[in-house]
C-alpha cells in the first residue's frame, strides 16, 4: 500500500514517526537505541526494507555522520537516539550544525510524560538544553502530535538558513494510538524563510558592482546551500571579479577556475587577504564575516563598500557594516542581479592578485609541496598527492587542525559539495563520522577523510560502523604524534613550551586490522604514490597512516588581533607588496 492509502490507519506514535520520515523523503537515519526510544526501534524492525538505519558507536558519531550526509547530498540528515545520556551526547553535533547551517532532524526519546520533572531514570530536560543551539526544539507528549511535529521539523530544518531541529518524544507519544494523517508543512505563521528582495537594493548593488575598479567576491557556504555555483561563476566571469572562498565556501567554485583566488582568512591565500584590504568593493555571498576570515575588524577592508547577500538578516552588520544588504537566498539574489551587471575587465587588479599568488608559491607552496629528498613529509604534499590521484569529483572530509587547513589549501576541488569540515565550532573528532555519512549519502563519489592523530582518536570507535556496513571511506591519517595546531600556537606565541601536546600513539595499522580494515604505514616520500594507488584501488575502506614532520606548520598565517593583510609567510617573514 502507498503512504496515501494508509492515511487514517490506527497506529501508534512510533510507527507514525517512521511513516512521516518516509513521507518526507528520508531513506537513511543514523542512531543508537536505548530504553526511552525502544518503541521506535521496535517499529523500525518492520521498516528495515524502506528505511536504512546506520548503527553508530556513539551518539556524537551519529550527529557528525548525519552532518556529513546532509553536506554531501543537500538533504536533511536524521538522527534517532534515546533519552538522557543519548540526547546529551548530541549536544556537540547540534552546536556544530547550528554554527555551520546544516539541516538536521534529531529525534530523542524521553521518559513518560507522567515522570517528567521527577528526575526519572535517564531523564534530561532536552528542550531546555538544546534550545540555544537549534532552530527549533520541541517536546512531543501525545501520539496525535507526531505527524505534524515531524513535518514541521523538516520544514524548519531545511528552509531559510538551514539548521538542526530537535524533537524530544515522550514514551507516551511513541506507544499511544492515533488515526494517522500526514500533511506536509509549507507554512508557519511568523516564519518567513523566503523573503521578498527589495528591488532598490538590487539597483544599488548593481551600481556598485558596475562602478567598481577593484571588486572582490567572498563566497561562503550559502552559495553551496542555495546551489548558486553557476550564478557565482557567471557573475565573476561577466564582471572580471576574483573570487575568494571561506573555509565552508570551498568548492562553490572549482579551484582551477582562472578567477579563483584561494581561501580567505587566517590561513588563507595571500592574494585574497592582501586584496581584501585594497578592494573598493566586497561582494559577500552567503558568508558571515567570521573572525577567522576578517582578522581585526577595526582594520578590515578599509577602502571597500560592502554588498552582503544572506538568507539570514541577523548577519547584516553583525560583524562588518554593509552598504547594501540583499536579504534572500543567494541563487535567487544572483538571478535577479545578473541581468543588471555590465561586462567589465579589471586586468590591473587581477595582475596584482597574480603577483601575490606568485609570491606565495615561491615562499610557501614550494616549501610545503617539494621538500628535499630524505626530509619528513608534510601534510600539504600528502593532501595534494591524494587529491590529484583520486581525481575529479572526490569528496574531501577533514577533521580540525593542521590537517584541515592543509587539505583546504591543497586538495583540488572540482565539483560542488566536495569539501566537508567543521567550521564555526571547530570540532575535533568530526571528520571520521562525517566521512561515513558522506559516503553513505554519495556512494557514487570517492570519499577521502583527512585527520590528525589527535582528532581521529576522539571518534576512532566509528571504525566499527565502517566495519559493520562496509563503508568504503579512504582514510588518510596525517600523523605527527602531536596536537599539531596547538603545537604551532605554542611554538609561535608561547615560547615553544609544548605543554600537553605530544601524543604517545597506538599502532593505528593494528587498530584498523582489528576492525577488518586494510591499512598500511607510510614513512618515506618515495613510497607515498604507490601507497595512495593501493588505497584508491581497494574496494573497501583503507587507512594510510602517514608519518608527518612534527615541526610542520601551516602558513601563510594572519595572527589573531592583526589586520587580515598582515600575513606571515614564515615565522620570521611578513608578506609585503606595496
């Protein structure tokens, strides 16, 4: 029977939840069972042929896996966990998803309604805990509420600025009976996810773009979320505007596009950061002027007018003042703006950026990618080698730290949704489960996970999930036996006092073998290409444990509190062009 023919069936709330997930187009959920959610898991037994459940090894793993799934597919990720510790273990993932605008629906079990507030076994006030880090957090106490609450949750999570939603479902609501009637939600009073864009703002923005002599586009994740990659490239090409990307904006435009100038921010490209403080116009598309992008805001883009495009109006003027605010979806805004943009050339401006890029290649890139024979390997050369061997369409998923920055700098990104990382929260342990979710959601694309020895060990138990489901994640462990990014800061700003950053690591190859995962150690540069080839040719999951120079640091770098164009090329060399 179809879903429509089952409307008004007399069923319990647990089955109503699963039917509504299917009606919302869900095919995969990530989760972990427990007492307060058992009615849902019992109902799931009869839905296993229609709803794939991925049993993780920790609820935080479920959250990051659902995030990876959502980021790779553009769909809403779904998590199901139990009450108390199960729900509490989701908090890190909820906060991460909220900061990075990732659509999730998280279903948490809850004790029976009669026990609420009594400190019952595994009771936690989930709504109070999660309200500050979700778009909507709601407790369902009656079975009759289930279909509408779930439909509403998906609408809120996926529209406007995406984000996580929590439905805390009391056991009464799971076992209680209802006459099932699913109706999709496409309107909520006072919630306006599709604002009407002011035509006068279009005119003002187009005028600024057409008059600019040194324009710069800064593309954030909003470009990817709105599917505006084509419009971004068209704007850049028509008006001859260089494009910088935020960390989460990476892959919004191919890294080999002639107008792509690199990543912006603390460890971004010299060209983008130098140009930011010399531009006469900044066009910010779906980005929030994070402090890691701006450096010292008192000296940020002093010569530039600012056009800010965002679906979330609260971002306007929050960090950087804007001259024109275009409140709307990036793709919709660019569709309206492009017909008003005149063709232009900015050859002198582009030549300045090319000069900056040449200096970076000479001072930084050559050193990081072309070490002398016999010297230890660097993260940058490994990321570049894997990316070139894996080829177009590969998804790079990173953990947080030096591995993240080096992959962002050197992994070639040719298609949208090719780079997945924890941005705003900077969550170590994100990468491995996120790669699992990405591989589950996009089995047609190769997924490469890059992690450090610190981050991997925060969620290493998810190797069990890979083993159970045969998920073919290619894992590149950039192993320097240190908490590398913290070590870099200690080296640069704390007198090289390496307090609690050296790591005594286990035998990662042996750990992988215990989970039935193929693995090998790579210590010599000359062995790396063949090892990468074996990894990529292997049908299933594979772990490359690559020995990395423990003194390797990420440059360029704009130190905290400095202007974005104060760019360190090495610990003792500052970039200068003027």
